[in-house]
């Protein structure tokens, strides 16, 4: 496994980080908590020391799973990345969308990051995770109601209290990052990035590179699309968010699969899966610090961890990029 510095800090995180959204079950058609716990433990055994989660992932379920998975691991050997700013238990802030929890109960999701909410959420996360500090605390989505100053002055207080080591953002644009930086040192931005979704390379990646901030790429497999296992007519379980995602139309799946067939021989030559090749390409992309890779079971998490060990020459990366441009 390769370990990379988080922004300008001394904290190192694994280039392949365990993404625990699917482990929480919410919007993924459910999850087996025992399998998820084992997946995290097996990934750790393979060098994946960093885990990214959030309260909203299963309304606390994912954080509890992560907490259970790391219970017997020395705390300084694992890096916990979690989030705040999405509430399902109060109607305050900006309404985001209607959803259902893992028990099928309807819930309204709000984006809210007021000071009192940030302070409450961190205590809840610490309890679920079974720890007394969080390595990276990230606002999940921009809150257009609460001033950025109020939110990040609250996070700065948490850092002074030792409950949080570093502050990060998710899904922030450059202007929002600059504003947040006035009140706390923002070390990272977690944003969507994949072979078929490279929008962040226009402004966010250059800004982060120039200012010593990490890019944490989420959905590098585009929620399973880039595994090559999706077929036209793909059906998803009830509650799976991919059912209405434009990347999962028959046309998109067909076009993406054609590209994957072009690079499949390279994966075979490396004795790797397509998913491993995609993940390796992602962490070799200029400006990308880590790739968050989700897994529901040990087989998936072990395969994800092995991606870091692949070796790709500059010529092989160029070959992938040329084929990729043909479907852009």
C-alpha cells in the first residue's frame, strides 16, 4: 500500500481508502453489517488504514459498523474520516430530498451546518465510532443557509478541543474553499471523480495543487459502472440510488463497456481486474491524493486494496487516456 500526506499535514492516509457508504446500506439496497465489518478488517490487514464514513450513511449505521470494525486496532494505526452537515432528525437548514432509512421509514434529509449542529454531530460521531478524536472532519455538502464563517469557526473550536485533528470539505467549489480557509486550515476537498466524470480537473484540482490541499476522489468506480459488470437492462434492488442515475442508462452502460473492453487486455496482462486497473489509474492521475473504494464484503475490499500495488508505465497510462478521450 502507498501512503500519502493529507494536504500540508503530517498525517498520512492510504492511497486506497475504504469508502463506507455502501457498508451502511442506505441507498444501496441494504447491507450485511457482519460482512461489512469483516471487509473493513480484511482491508486493514492489506494496508488500507484509512476509512471514510458519514452519519447519514444508514443514519448512523455506517459509523457504528466502522467503530466495531476498528475496536481492536490501535487507534493511532487507523485514520478516521467522517462528515457532518446532513441531518435527517430535524427540519432545519435546506431541504435536500426525501428518503427512507434502513428500516423503510420515510425521512426528510436537510443540509444544515449551524454551530450547535456541528457541536452535536461531532459528539454523536465520536460515540458511534468509539473514539475520542476524528482525524478528518468534513462538511458533507455546502449549506447555503448557514454562513461558512459560523460553520468553520465551530470546526476550529473542535480542533482546539482535540476532538478533531483536521478540517476538510466535500463538494465545495473554489470560492467556498477560499471562504472556509479564512476560519480554519482546510486540508482537503472530497469530490466526485472517475474516468467518466472529470469535471473537477477544470478548477478544483488546479486550485488544490497550487495551495497544498488534497483531493479525495469519491465514486472512482462510478458506483460500479466501471467494473465492467453492468449490462444494458441492469436492474437494481429497491432503494438503490443508481436506478435513476444517468450513468446507468442502457446507452451509458453500452458506451462505457466498449471503452472497458479496449483496456481489458491491459488488465489481463497485469493479472488484475478492471476495477483494480481503474483504481490504479485514479490514484496516478495528477492532483488526486487518494481514491475512496467502497466494498460490502471481504472479497471486494481485498481486491480494492491490491490496486495500489499495480505498476503502470507512462505509456500504459497514455494508452488508457487516449481510449478514454474517444468516449468523452
